[in-house]
């Protein structure tokens, strides 16, 4: 075409024609997808003039027909190949990601095979393979021997795979005279994102296998929750809203009006009470819209409070948890700080500053390369802000500070000693070192954290710091503290509110998109498609970027079905939100001008188009709809009872639990370990200025373990190195002195003779005996017994000063050995490792 046109200046609509040709040549995506304009199509088929007035004389020229024919062929070629071209483009776009997913899946299966386990999400597929193609599968026959009747609740959220598995069990029981009960409401199907398929319930009477059984649908048309105004509002709102969404795609196989055909309900509380208020702001800037919404919400909450409604009777429902809930909390803190909002996230362990400080300290202890600057700065910032109450401290302030300047010396200067403590004692010590009792409101979090830590240790998991931090990151951080009641306005998502009821419901920021293809991070949604058209049918199920381009491809039916499902999701989400309140429903949102509003644009616009009329839409700044009067109901008094099982716990009677730090005082200690532990605690009490040192008993215990590993004197260096690597032997001058003395001692021929490979050695083996003073059984454990031919040597290691008791103890060991081996020559020695060396016991 371009070769036939010498001058586009004389072509009618010349700039647009040239632009179309150039963009088509460059394979411009939008141009190829949209095709030529109606004017260009007219010029190609002769219904529009090809030349403008400057080139009108060339209309009769034969080249004009050549241009029209060439342009027509180009348009036809684009239309014929457009579908195939864009199908190929979209199919290839995520193919690399699909291969990566397949590789990950193979690795998961490999790990499962090695561990002899499989993921919980694989259960339905595994069960489906086991029962596939059988009328009465063996596995269900076995289960069926214990089941007479089947009931499935929340059936509208059942996935297709689950139903294929369940229905075989259901049919087996129906055939043997049992009964089946499927309970569900299509209008409350909002879990499609995790496999829920409302079409199963919608078409349940069309199930081929069920036709031989009597199906009796039982509609439940009485509403026991809400007052009449709420029920009547929902009865009037949803049929026209469903029709507005149906009008978007009139030829769709499924109509929303059919789903909402049974919407009409009768209020059990036939009292004409209740209240609905809708306020939609008209295209204000984002900050103004959010501020006005928060201020109006606060005003309505205070008005309800003044009339006697408590905050815990109000719930705020949001569409997205992370974004909207945090926005509400921040803006209420700014504009209405006297109203307390509480979200589920506030009850998670990760919400505790004190626990996060313990976790940060643990990360620093194992950060040998000093690369974790985030944990260090977090610990410094909150130690100054929350513990030392220097609330004005900022990140800029601590940027020039070092950890040694800010953090307690007992932590900053003694990290190696802290690492030698067991995990549970270490976390307790950190809690004590950082004085975390100074942070108010943390007690319940701390108690729950230590309970969970004990559970972790009892479960047999690896008790080292890194393993515990991994467990924290993967699971424990999202554990909740036990909460009996919420002292504030509760924020939760619409999905979490399903099945719950609240006296008053607030629904702010109801302007979420209904059919938007773009996610919040700017990336397109992914649509999983499968087609029967060649050659794409050979690729199986493919991940396709969701956009309007898909409508021009072989995947168009999947795209249209997805958008129909999104409209159902949107209306069902509103239905769940609108049916939660018992008495009052408040709604806020943002809308465009009437001419720009679309029923599938946002939820707010759908609400607006459903409720508006010329009489109630007169304000230029916002649209307001009200019906009924705000209703405040006082809580009913509980009937008094003496039955302890029926007693109700009142929030005002609750006893507050607090964690109090104090020095431990024990009059009796069962073991030396307790004494060592208390010694360490007391060393840290003196303003945490002393080092955490191991007691003489603990040093002796560790060195006993080291010596028990030496079979031959030539192994001394190897064993000491290994013990250092394992942490049995620490760093510092004291430890160097001990290890050096042991190594030198092996130059003594007597000591070396105790550590020879030809000896038979018994390390700390128990000898059953009788305590003569108490006349009771007892167990004695000599440190080392060496047998070589007819000679037996008993050795006891000591790291302290000489004591007559040690001499008597070894002599008792020798007497026991003589009783057991009367023909052997028995000798005994006390080895004062840091003192006189080996002393013979006669």
C-alpha cells in the first residue's frame, strides 16, 4: 500500500492511514488488536472517499483501485491472522514460568518421596486417582461401613475435585438407603480463588447420577439475624444490581438474576427497625476522600456510643486486609485517636515489639559476619524508644551510633557466653537483659511466646537458634495470642466475616474494582486456559496474561467466563457484607460522574447505579441514601445460674496477668545445675556489668566429656580441636590454660598409660551399691575405669582443690571393683588436672 501512495497529503484521512500502515508494519500490538478505523475500512471497500479535495482528480486513476485492493487485502490478512498471532504471543509469554513451575513441582515430589510424605493440598488429587472410574470404590466402601448419612455444609464453596470425590461416597450411601444433605447458598460463594465452584450447587439437580434419587430442594426464606429494614434493603437491592451486571453481556449462558432469584427473605424480627446509610463521594482527590470518610465514620461511631452502643458491637469490613486495614488504623490514629480499632493482626506474636527485639537479638548472636544491619538498628531503635522511653529517637539518630554504645553491655560484650546457653534459657536471659518488662501491654505476648517456645522444644525439633528462627519466619510469627473479647471496633475482611454477625457493620472504601485485569503491583492477572483449537491444544493448560487482548485469541471463551465469574464474585461479596449486620449498615465509597459510571467498574459504582434516582441524586459532592433510623440495642442480661458449666465470663471480671521480673530466691536446690543458673542470673543483675562465666562444676562437666572421648594418648590434639569446634571448649585465657595443662599431662607416662588403645575402658559407668549410712540402694559412677590384663585402675578427674572426701570416694570405688574382681590388682588415682596431678589412693 505504501509503495502505491506517493503523497499521503492528498489522501483523505492521510495521517491516520499512514499511522495505521506504519504501526501495522511495526507489528504494534494495539493496532493489530483493534484493527483499522471505520474510515479506513470505508476507504478500502469504496464507501469512503480515498482522496481529499487536493487529490480528487485522481479518483478515476487506475492506481486508486490498486490502492483500495491492496488496503483491503491488508485488512483481511490482519483479521485472518490476528487470532493466531495473538494466541501465539500470549501462549509464549509465560511459557518459561510454566517450565520453572514444573521443575519446582518435580523437586517437591522428589522431596516428598524421600521423606515418605505428601503435601496436604495433594490429598484431593490423590484420592481422585484412587477412586477414578469406579462406581463403588473400595476405599469408600470401607469408610461407608462407619457412615450411614452424609451432610456437606457450605456446599457452594466445594471445589470440582472435592465434589468428584465426595459424590461417590454420597451415591453409595443413597443407594444403601441412607440420606444426603447438601447445605449451601450460591449467593455466599466467595472462595473461588481457592477452588470453590458455585456452579456445582447451581446445577445440582442436573447431575446425571443424582437423577435416580429423589432430590428435594428446601429454600430457607426466613432471616433470623437482621431487623426488617436490613432484610428489606437487601431484597430490593440485589435483583436490580444483578440485572445491571447481566446487561454487560446479555448473551452469557449464566444470568446473575437467576442466582438471585430466591433473594426475597422474610425477617423474623418483623418490627420495621434497622438502619441503612450509604454515602458515596464524587471524584474527590484521594487524600480528601480518605479523610472525609474517616471523619464521617468517627462521627457515626461516636453518635452510636452516645446512645449506648459499645465499641465491640461494631465491625468494620474491608475487601483487602493488608492495604485497607492498615490504612484505617493509621488514619483513625491521626483523625480520631480516641476511637480504638483492633485488627486480627494486632493479636499476632509479630505485633509485639518485645518479641521482635528478642528475635532481632537472636539474629545478631548468630550473625558472625555482621551483615544483619536491619536487626541491629531495629534492636537499637526500640531499646531506646520503648525500653528507655526516649520516644523522640529516630533512625537518623541511631545511624551514627554503634551497638556497644546503645545496647546493654551484658549483650553487646558477652555474645559468646550467651551462645553457650540452651535456647529457652537464652531467650529468658535476653528478656531480662533488655528489661522488656518496661514495655507496657506486652505481657500476654511474652507469656504466649514462651509457651510456644516450650512446645517447639518438646516437639523434638532442632533446638538451635537458626532452626528456631526459621520456624519463627515460617510459622510462629503468625500465631495468635488468646483473646476472649475485643475492647474496640474490630476490623476484619469480608471473607473472614462470613458466617459471623455483628450488631453494626461499617463498609468503608467499597470502591474496589470488579473486572480489573491488573493486580495492585501493576502486573496482569494470570488466566489458566485450555483450548481445543490446533495447534494450541497440544500445549495443555497454559498461563495467559489477562488483558482485553485475550478476547481476540483462541482463549476468548476462558476470558469471557473469567469476567462473568468476577461479576458473580463482586455481587456475592457485597451480599456477604450486607447480610452481616443485625441492626445497622453503613457504606462509604467513591464514584465517578454519572456519565462515566459503569456497573462493572467498581463496587461503589454498582451500588450507586442501583440506588440512584433523580430525587436522591442532587448533591454535587456526594450521593447519600438512608432508610430507617439508627438502632441501638443494649446487651441482654444473662440469667443467673448456679451451674458452673453455664456461668458466663464477663470482661470486667477478668484478672489481668502480668510478667514481673525479680531475682530468684530458692531455699532448696535439687542440683548443682540450678545453682549455676541462679549464679548466672545474679551476675546479670548488677546492671549487667559482669561477664557470664561458666562455674567450676560446668567446666569440669565439659572436660569430663572431652576426656571420655580420648581412647589413645595420640588423639589428644584431635579431640581438643573437635571439642572447640563443637563449643564444648570456649575461648579465653582460662580455657587455654585448661587445655594446655591437659595436653602437657599426657607427657606423664602414668597418665599416658591410662589412654592406650589396648586398654578396656569404662567411662562413667554405673555401679549399683548400698549406701551404708542410709541403708539404701545407690549408684556410683567413677570417671574412668581402665582394665589391662589382671590390672584395674580407677581414675577420678578433679578440677578443684584437694579434698579428703575425694580420697574416700575413690577408695569406695576400689573396694567395689575388688568385690567384683577379687583376683585382679586394683589401683586408684585422683587426677587433679589443674593442681598436683595424679595422686595415688592407698
